[in-house]
């Protein structure tokens, strides 16, 4: 089975739309052509300042230049996990699935699932692990909980 890969260095067009009278007064949007389908796609977020909107556009451009799909870069870890879980679990023995999925649902998603995947770093994972250890989770529980997010990031 061939894995669809986002092409490295895809070109994004970007704009910032002022929205006077709103708490989030600027909407930043990036657009690109999906080379697989030829369709134009877009992502947007709102910000309270034009500088914050410009910073988001810059981050999206850097990610696209590195080959990260703008759709993926705006997902939370929980959304990304749901999307790639069958691939992440391929080849695992059935007796391994239950502890991994339990760790995912009971520890990883509550602790890290709300974060955009671009914000999941070694430091963030370390803080979550220290919390699980403080809650007196066993060594194997912590190990099984860490296996999935670490595999999905690499």
C-alpha cells in the first residue's frame, strides 16, 4: 500500500482579512493546490492582532516548506491520532493493542489531545509523563502510554 506524502516545498498563498469590531479582529488564511487532486484547499485562524496573524502565516509557510501538510499541522493530537491510529497499530499483536489504546484514551488524550500536533515536543511529553508518575502509574502503564504519541511523531 503506497502512502500518500505531502510534497516538500509546496507553495502557499496567504492573506490577512481585517474584521473590525470583533474580539478576534484578524483572520489569517493560507491556500494551496493539492497536487494529488488539483483542488485548492485552505486553512484559516483568527487572531486579536495583525502581528499574531502574520506569525501564524509564517509558521504555516515554514511547515509547508518542510513538507508538513497544512491540514495536518492544524490538527490536535487527538484528531491526528484518530486519523492515523490504524497505521500506528499495524503489525502489533492483539495482546498489545488493549494496553496501548487504554493508555491513549485514559492518559494521552486527556493530557495532550487538545494540543496542535506542531506543539507536541519532547518537553511536553516529559511533563505529561512526570504527571503520570506523580499519579503513581506503574512503569509499564507509563511506557505503554508513551509508545503511541512517540511513534506517531516520528
